[in-house]
C-alpha cells in the first residue's frame, strides 16, 4: 500500500538525520533536511560552524558521504552546508550550547549558564525565551528549574511559530534534560498595534483652522440703522422761533382775561 511507502520513507529520513547528527557531534547543527534531486539525494545541513563540518580540505564531508552510501544504500548523496545567520535565535543551537556548558563546567553552575544564555538570546532580538533544566542540579533529588524572560505565547496559532528544542546532558550524577523555547522577532502578533502617523504639536493650530473651516458659519446680527435727521437751514430755524414766540404771547394775553372774568363773577 502507498501508506507503507510513505512511512518507510519518513523512517529512513529520520534515521539518516540521527546518524548525521551523531557522527558530526556538537558542531552547532540546527536542522538537517533531505531533498530528492535528479542526480540522487541532497542532504542540507544548517549549522553555525560550517568549518568544523567540512574539516581539513573536506575530509569530514568525504568520510560522511562514503558512510551514507554504505549504511543507507544512497546512490549519489550530495551534502550541502548552510550557515545560520544568528545562532542565538535557533532553539537547537542554544540547547546544544547549554548542554556543552553543563558537561564542561558541571551542574553546580547551571544558574549562571541559564542567565547568561537568556541574556545572549534577548540581545539577539528575540521577543521571549524559556529555559527548563531538570535533573539533579545539584543535589540528591531531581528537580526542575525554569528561567523565563520576555514575551512567549503558549497557545493559539502564534504558538506554532515558537521554536522549541530538547537536549540532554550526560553527567556523572545522571542525565540532565534541557528544554528551550524561543519566540523569534519576526512573528506578527494579532494584538500588535502600529500607529500610521504620530500626532505632532506643530500641527495643532492647523487642525484648529480646519475645524473652523468645517464648522457652519454663524450669521451676524444686522446692526440697527441710524435715522439721520435732515439738517435745518437758518431760515427754517428763524421761522420756527417766530412761531413759538407768537404762541407764547397769545397764551399770555388770554391768561389775564380769564382771571378778570372769574373776579367779576
């Protein structure tokens, strides 16, 4: 059946990766991928130390190619080496460095190793990192220590982009497990807000003028009209004064006549 063919192919690729990783040792290997090409099979090794894999004049590459042909019956294996640009953002390389440090300095200095590695990872630009070191560190009983800093997603679609790795260090006191989870800086978070243009203080008066222009213009009340009296000429004023004096004299003459009539009665 076709399912068995796929399972057998994946199983073979898994054993090839394990063999290459074990043969090369601690040389900063990130991932090992296999590709089918017309000439045979291509093995791409992503590492932070390409010179250690190549060896002196390509001796390690030739020895690895020969062993792959004999053990896995590969027709024409071609090994390609790709350098990792930033090793501190790769979880496999970080876990491998922690394991090598524990095997070199012992479990008594695991706190300094964990904090130093966290600092290097955050300086490389990672959003967050979590280190879990479990085992006899140090002491008779096994325990687990967790180092955590930054921002790290553990659920949802974003958590699938978090890089994780597991390694084990073999010490005299026993095996110590190391688990690394790194959140790379290129992850787009759904709750991230980015301002298109920040407001500036200089544009405040311009915005006020725009608001005034948009607002409806208020109607101004019409001022009351002033009634301008026509100017009187000198002749008209003299005639008016003559009429007023004549009226006053007539009233004065009528007043004594009325008083005399009242006395006679």
